[in-house]
C-alpha cells in the first residue's frame, strides 16, 4: 500500500469519527413552545363566557366552502367561519349568530356553505347572547370596563340595539318572545324585584320581591318562570317556579342539591338537572317533571345541564357527556370559569324508557369537542353547538352512519 493511499484512508477514518462524535454529543433541538389558545368561556360572577383549550386538529375539518356533496357526507362539520356566541335556527334552514370577535351578526345556511353579514354596526364586548323564539330579537349581555355587565335588546329587523335599565341583572324571554322577565337590583338604594315587561323594558309589572340576590331567570312555560340560585359545589342550589300571573312561588325539587342546574323541555313540563357532590365531582343527571313528583336518576350519565337539550318531537334528551375530568377539578365552578375543557361523547336518552344510544363517540370524530349551548334544527336531523375547544359553531348529523 502506497503512502498516498494510507493518507487517504486515515483522512476518511477521521472524518467518520468526527461525524459520529457530532451526532452523539449534539443536543436535540428544543421543542417549540405551545401556542396558547384564545380564552372564551363563562364566568357566572361577571356573566362572561370564557372558552379555552386546544384548537381543532389541523386538517381535521373541511374548511368552508367545500363541495355540497362532500359536506352532506360529513357527520361533524364546522359551521361558523369564526368563534361565535350561542346560535339560533330561523326559517328552518338558516343559523343566526353573533361573532365573538367584534359582535357582528351573521347568518349561515345549515350546511355552513354560505355566510351573510346581517348587521351594519358591530357590537363590542358581547359576553352572552340569548335569543327569543324565532330569532327576531336577542338579549345581549355586554361586559363593562369596571367588571359589571349591561343587558341590551337587539332587534334584527331594525338592526338596532337598546340598553335596558342599568340595574337589570338577569333577564329571559317568554316562550313566545313577546315579553321578558327580569331581575332589578338597584345597588344605590337597595330596591330589588322581579318584573315582567315588553322586551325593551317598557310596561313593566312587578310580580315578586326576592329575599336573596344571586340567581338567574328562565321562562320555559307561559305561566311559570324559573328562579335558579347560582350553581356551585360550595352550596346547595334551589329551583323555584314563579307564577307569572299571581307571583306565587313554588319549590320545584323536593330537596336542594350541590351545583344544581336545569335544562327545560319546550313547554316547561320536563327538566333535566345536573348535580355535583360537596367535593365538586359530577353526579348522575336527574330527570323530572313540573309540577315535580319524583326525580329519576340517569345512572352513568354524568354531565352538566348546559351541555344538554330536549327533543321537541319526542320525550328524549341529547347530551354532551364528558369522557374524562381532571382529578383535582371542582365542578361546576371550574367548568364555568374555563379551567376545565372536556371531551364529550354525544348520547341520547329516552325520557320515558331511559334507553340510551351513543350518537357519536369522542374517539370517532375529529376534531374533539366540548359541547355547549346545543340546539336542534327544526327537522331534528342536526344539532348545532359551540365547541369550547375553539369557540366555533359546529353541526353534528344525528342520523349519519
């Protein structure tokens, strides 16, 4: 072997040794910092919904627009083109919602293929939107800079918003949307009552003067409004029925429960209630009727009332049921504060036979979702909801295979 050949071999060996040493001793590249998701969610203390958690899996949902034949084959699809407040279906084939970013009112077809801007002027700082039946009006909770909230009536046809009295704290539409019930609490002179009025607050009639402060109102039945004290694991919650004609108060449930909240069927004769333990662990959901005789416990259905709806065409409920809850979470408080984001199965339960079926498993669909404020399409083929993972409105086909 010549001296020249020996030198070439030596250089090659040294080069290989150097490459091996570099690969062995070099540090692996640092993992990228996780990107924080926008916070959206609901805080009962300030009446603000603060959503949070991871966003949708990249590429897991077809972006809009997509071909109609593709969309019609999708069991789960994203309907809104941006994070939004709770929607309503109007006219059978239109979904109406307020944008979460600037308060613009939008409409989309039920397949999410076409979007139309409705309002001329955005409404800033909407914390919550509550629709009247038919979707012609909405009560908007507007967050104030000082941490308080104002309630504003929005009329779609007029594209106009009007503030209610600054001391109105909680309000709800009558079943037909023609009137509202509201809590009036004057923090300056202590005046406190519940009244019924036209949606803009005019022609008010006081029907009851409460002895407690922290509660919300619902009006599921023409002659009966609902008073619900604030749900929390730290105290028992009560449900009362208030006769809107006479002001008579009736306790709905035979006993109070920790963290109690209720979702009412159309007509206000049936309810689903959620409950927790004194330690903040989810308990089995409860079914009942009004006037109340006896509650039925739904063993294995542990969820929150805000994640459920009643079908209109049959006595059945559809719920998002969390598949896992962090061990140290205290519910419902942490959920309302946006500290807990769940991943849900969607389950239907017959309100008479208690038979149940899984409409969609959490591992079956992408993206994963945390169902909030669900509503049905008029033909009950679709359920629309806000996904707390990213704040967008999604649609789930109930009969898709």
